[in-house]
C-alpha cells in the first residue's frame, strides 16, 4: 500500500521541465508551432507568449478560431485519436512552449490524479468558452462581438486601467475572429476610439469601460 506521506504530485515542475517525452521550445513571433494537416502526436502547453489557432477551408479562406494565453493547453485532439492537426498554431509573440508527447501525456494523466484534475479543469473551461463564443455569434451584433474579443485579448482591463493587446493585432485578424468584414471592424474601432474605449499609441490598448458596449441593449 502506498505511503500516506508520499509527496503530492505538482504538475507545474512537470510542465516546466525537460525530460522523457517532454521538451520546451522557444518560438519567434509569426513562427508556426504546427500546421494544419501535420501529424497530431503531442499536446502543447504555453509557458510564455500568445498562440493563434487558425483553420483554412478547402477554398483557401482562413479563419481565426482561438487566441491562447500562458497556462493554456492546445493540440489535445491527439488524445481522442485525432491523427492530424485540424488547425494551424502560430506564435503571435515570443513564446516558450512545452511539447509533451502523446504517450507521455496519456501515462501522466492515468498515473497522476492531480495532473488529470488540472487538465480536466482546463478542458471544461475551454468548452464553456466555446459555448459562449457560439452564443455570441448567434445572438450578438458584430459591434458587441468585436468589443468582447478586444476585452478578452486585454483580459478585461483590470482596475479600470488601459490594458495592452497584442502589439501587432490588425483589423484583418480581428475581422476573422469576430466573423465580419474589415470595413465593419474599422468603423467600430474608430467609434470605440472616439468614445475613449480604446487608444492607439504604438500598440492597441483597451479600457474596461468597453464592457458598456456589451451590456448596453
């Protein structure tokens, strides 16, 4: 029988260290981590930076389906038997990414309940976010969707301060994320700036007061 005084497993050192089936790779801004159609044989964890997830249709149209922050996993589809990546993951800033091979990830999830709980909590949170995005697309105007995306990118502007967004965020990317045209994004961005909700000064910054656009009927 296992000793009750056995040391409790801490997932963070496991995710932060290099070992059997684990590597940590640094990526420059714009560098792909994996491409749509590549073999899906590992799960990834973001230590630093931001990662953009995009898909390209058979007609060549690209869509942004996610922008991930430190502390988030991606590439987990391989655990459910997905043989190929269904999307492309690219660094939108300098990143440090842990790569955990599929077999190593499965073994650790099976053997370490603490790690399994951490991963399950992340998956549940991701599912909630996906459902919220779907509701947003179905019921909210493009103006409200843009406001929501900007607040998410700026992590809701804590304490009423202007919070920076990805320095090189552009209107094409925002249009793809919101599901509208670049001209509509440009119109609403100008409106938000005139109202003091956002500002440009070398980089885009977002004020928490932008939340008023979402809650206002």
